[in-house]
């Protein structure tokens, strides 16, 4: 079914609903997609106003040790996931990327430099996603098929990004969060997978939400998972499982690191969002891995593990 979305500077954008295979775990539970956006604490948008990109190489990195802890936790629980890796990280820690791939996880791209799409021209965006794909594939030894935009910054005004992604060899994107937020979100976007272009080779798999009245509420983890009681997220994920079948959860390696350096100069809101409940996050993820069945994005939504 074809439809349109409002809000683009150039008018409505078109999409077609996609019917993708959904999988169940061996125990019959819905299989959900666990995803990790592999970036360090100083890459986050919340600190972009106080940390310059040119200073990244001079800051103490913690992404390697934190991602390794997450890999150990997933191995302990027998869970696989998709790791959307920042090209900047892959370039500096290729052994880490190879370890992720060797452990049976899918490797995707989280861009090269963590720049929001709407701050780039189409040519700049193409260069970023091409560079990221090349660097990550060299490190992983596997093809990169999936992409997640920094800060879910793909929206109606940057719909052209899908054509660029398809032309650069990406097969799917998970870059839209259909919620209303102060720094991201596209509440009018479809809540289930859809084809954003005329091409049959590109599919958008939006982040999971639950519908309450006329609003979509987040159900995909991230900061909400740290800030709200665990039971709220568990209820939301179960509701998605009942209504849509499979959900997507996302987190970051820095979220399990309460000992990370404190960034000075950030606003109170940014500090609250970033640092709240870091000490509880690893235990919560461990509980989540027990309460639900998890797999890779390509396994859950594309019907194969891409190996």
C-alpha cells in the first residue's frame, strides 16, 4: 500500500508498506532485535556543543572496554545482536569490530563521524556513509547492509538519504523513531517496516513504539530504559510483541559505564539524560535478555542471518 508523509520542505514524501517475515525463538516467544550503537561517551549529541570533533582523538576512550563487556554479557545469555558501529571507532579499533563479527553478531553502520543528516548536503552524506562502510567492512571482514542515522536524524526533509544509502550498497535502515521529541523524532512516520523509495532494495525498519490514544510512546530502550522503571519498558515491549510481533531495542556501550569521565560545560538537561542510572543499566540489560528472546536485525526482520 502506498501512502504519503507530510512535513518535507519540498512537499509530501511517498512510501510503501512492507510485509517482512517475522521470526519466533525456539521456545515460541517472538524474536526481538537487540541493537547496540557503538560510540563513545564523547560522541553523543548531548555533548556536541561542548566537545569539538577535532578534540576526539585527545580524549580518553572507553568504547573498547565497554563494548567488550557487552559482548561478554550477550555470550553469557546466548543472545545475538546487531552492532551499528561508528566508522570513527572502526578505524581506531578494528580488532574490536572483528571480535563482534567473530562472535556471530551483525555489523551495521552508524555513520562515520556521528553527524546528523540534516546538517549535511547529499554529497557530504554520501561521502560519510561510503567511508563508514569501507572502514567497517575492512575491519569486520563482512558486508555491511544496515544503517542507523546518528540521533535518528533521518526525516521528511532528508528523505533523499534513502536513495544515497541504496546507491552505496545498504539494504536497510533503522533510522526513524516515530515519536515526538525535542531533538529527534518523526511522529507521523509509519510504526512498522516500509519501503521509502521506488527501489525494492531499501527498507526502513523504524524503532518500536506503542500507541496510546493519539500518541506514539517510545518502546525501544535508549535513555527511556535508564530513566523509567524497568517494568515500564518490559510492559511496552510485551505490548509490541502482541501487536506487531517483533520489537527493536537499542543501547550504547557508554550506558553501562558509570565511571566514565564527567563532561564539564554541558547543560543540566544533557547531564541528566546522559548520566542517570548508568550504574543500573548493565543489570537491567541482563534482566531484559532473560525476559525476552533476542536476535540480529537481519535475522528478525529480513529472514536470514546474512552469514
